[in-house]
């Protein structure tokens, strides 16, 4: 079970739980009791990645339902009632990132789909059967936020080809007050006394600013990121206490901390977590989803005055003996004239010892995004591998967040170059350091990480096997066949299309499959709208034609990333079986296996 989002409504604490055991359904929970009844799935498809699918006011929960994408109102003790019309085309009207105005109306982002053209994104106010368009004309909107007196609305907006971490604008009632095509604005929020605050990367880091007396002023300036990439709606990294002090997350080297900003200075709060987002405040407390290298994800209440922590909910009730947990080591290593970063996990299992003198195989993890990062937290997928004798290196290649804007922009124009170099050099560094077996190196990744996996297998000869989870294989196909949010993503990552069509061709693994000579296993959801099955099928068919060992596993009904428990378990076990066949070992697990074509 995955914890997603937290809210406080006059005392009761609400959160969302994504439950693989229930087919990936997401439910809203109030003080440990389910609010969302069976038959409903709290999830929005705005931007395809969703987020911000529910909000609560005076005990009333408003949420987007996955199957029809309509907004529902659920009064305390009652059943959900649809409050938005049935669209003309299935799931044609989608809603996210909402608030409740003092007059009871809802203000939120709406994505309107029309046959034969790109979707419209806008901010709307919903009051009964009336829907008023508050803002339109830009390609994207997020964070509609009302001032405390309910009279002034702020939001962020941006246009193609940007994504929100590239450049956004901050608007107040339709007038732009901050932002630029190369300045990223994140999470506008009003202080209790009505001063608008926001996060900007104008100084090279996502720092907190305020807009007062017609000008922008820094609240605190540090070489740390107070914001995160806005892949999904509903993220929050700071909030106000009643006296105006700010409780916030700040991130250095992909590790998050909590502090209190008072009179322009930040005081760190000692706490055991290395990831603390989303973070909100209510009354004199902060609430966040905390994660650490050795504990399951938790809903946490923090008293900033004393540092006292109360755990409200954990994602799993069981505990893991530390003798089976591999604790990450932060490593920095040379990579083509720059320094790259990663977290290294050595094999760990109290019940087994490796043969004398034997070095473990290495599995390189390549994260998705690619604008994102990995943090040093308990990741059961990584522990699956380290408890079975693999070493793992989780790479934060150039382009990852949590290291400042300059590092984040290393991938601009260089996707398929910097990420490949940093993944390859992570493996080489660990071989040279003597941690792993240089003859048993493998790489895996999903989505953008799947692309990096395929690119490493295509354009280098370092890895002996790879696992591609719904990875981008052909840049030109991706541009033509993906959704609106990412349809111009490659303008910054590769170059403008079609002007740099040569780069799109030359960096696409699908165009050079003849260079792949090592076994590859591919996993794909049949309903993936972000990286459609056609991308995976092109790679698999080319490997088959070349008689390269390969396997192809599809999951009916899965989208971008697997949500059903049976499929998550099956994919990991199948990948382990695949490596066993390639590297010549028999997994101790009872695994059904998979057909590997062309493997002698």
C-alpha cells in the first residue's frame, strides 16, 4: 500500500492510500477509516500523471473518480454524488488540484478533451450546475489558491514547449507578477495575513519568495531546493504556522530535511526522515509523508516547537529485520569531466554468505522522469534485489533534481548522452572500487529510465543484460504518440522538432537495435497512454528478428507503471528468473519463469 497526500480538516486527518491488493484502487481515509466506498477509485487523469484528485472542507470530501473522471461530492456518512456533467466523450472532462471557496463553490484545474485536437486546460469555478472559466488561453495551469479573505486568486501557468520545472508564470487574478520562460515557479501560497508566497529557482535553487508592496522579496536564500518537480498535482513543500512562521522541506544532495523559517533565517528540525513530501501545516503542527532508509513510509505529525513526532499511519504494519536491509551509501564519482551522484546498496541477507572471494552482480537502476530523482529511503524493490545477492546502484544522473538548477539542466539537449554516461560510469566506478563483478553488470529502468536502459544497451558494451519497463524507444514516435503534457518535453531534452530530426533519429535505440547483443526483457502495460505498447513492440520485434535473447511480458489493464499487486510481484520475479538464466544461477524463489526467445 502506498500513502498519497495528507490533509487536515478541523481536527481529523485525511490521507489517500493506493492499494495494489485492490487492483490499484486509491481510497481516501479519515483517521484510519475508509471514506471512499467500494466501486470508486480516487484518481484523476489530468496530465495523465494525475495527483490532486481529492480535497476536503467541513467534512465533505470532493474527489475525481478514475472510471469516468467526473467530480463527486461525498458528505459525512453519505454516498458519493456526481457534481459535474457526463462528458460528450468518455473521460473527456477531467478535474484536479481543487479548493473550496468561502461561498461553497469549487475552484480547480479542468482538462477538456475534444476529438481531433489537443486537450484544453483551464481553471474553472464550479457552483451547482454553473461552470465559469476563470483562466484559459495558456497550455497548462496549476495551484489555484485563494487569499484568506477569499477575494484574490493566484495560480501558475505555462506554455509549450516548457514543462513546469523549465519555466512558469505566477498570475494573480490574471496579471502576471513573477516568472519567465526560464524561471520555474512552484506552489503559490498565502500567509495568514494575506501575503502571497511562492517558490522560484531564479537564483539557481528553488527558494521561497514573497510578493509584497508590488515587488518580489526573498524569504530565505540557500543552496538548497525547497521545491520539487511538478510531475503531479497536489504537491506541497511548505506551510504557515498561525504566527506566520514557515515550516518547510529543503533538499540537498537528493536528501530532504525539515526546518522552520523565522525572520529570514532557517532553523533545522532534527528528525529521522530523508524524504518528507508532501508537507502541510494545520494549526501549530506540520503533517507530512515521511520515509527513511530503514522504515516504511509514514503519515507523521510534527510539533515544530518541540520536534516531537507522532506517527499516524504506516504504509505497512510489518517490520523488516535490519539484518536483511541494505542501507544506502551516497556516492559521487567522475563522469566525463563532471561529478555524478548515486546511492549504492550492497547485498544484505543474514541467512546467506557469498562464496569466498566472489563479488556480486550489479544492477544499475535508472529512474524515470527523467526530471526527477531517487532518495535514500526504504525501497522494497531495491531490497528485493539486495536480499538475493545483487548489489544495486540507484543513479541520480545529470538532470536529476535535488542538486540545484545547474545540475538539473545538465540533461537539456543531452538526453541519451549525460544519463547514459553517468549510468555507465557508476558501474565502472564500483567495479574499479572492487565492490562488484565487472562481468555481471545489468541495468533496469522504467519509462524515461527504460529509455536510458535501452540506450546503454544499444550504444555501449558495458552491460551484459537489461530490463526495460515501458521505456521510450523511438523519440519521433514518442513526440507523435504521447499526451499533451509531455508532447514538447523533448524540445528541451533533445532539441526542437523537426529542426533537430537528426538527433531524434540518432539517439533512438529503436533505430539501432542491431547494436544490441545482450539479453533484454521488456515489460509493458496494455493501456499505457504515455509510452504506448507500440514502443516496446518495436524493440522486441527487432530483437526477435536479430535472434537476440529476449522476453516480452504484457499486463492487461495496466497503465504507465503497474498498480496491481499480482503484476508487481510477477514482474519482479520474472526479471529475477531472467537474470538467473542469463548469469547462470537458480533463484531460491519458487518462480514460474518466462519464455526467453533465442537463449541457448
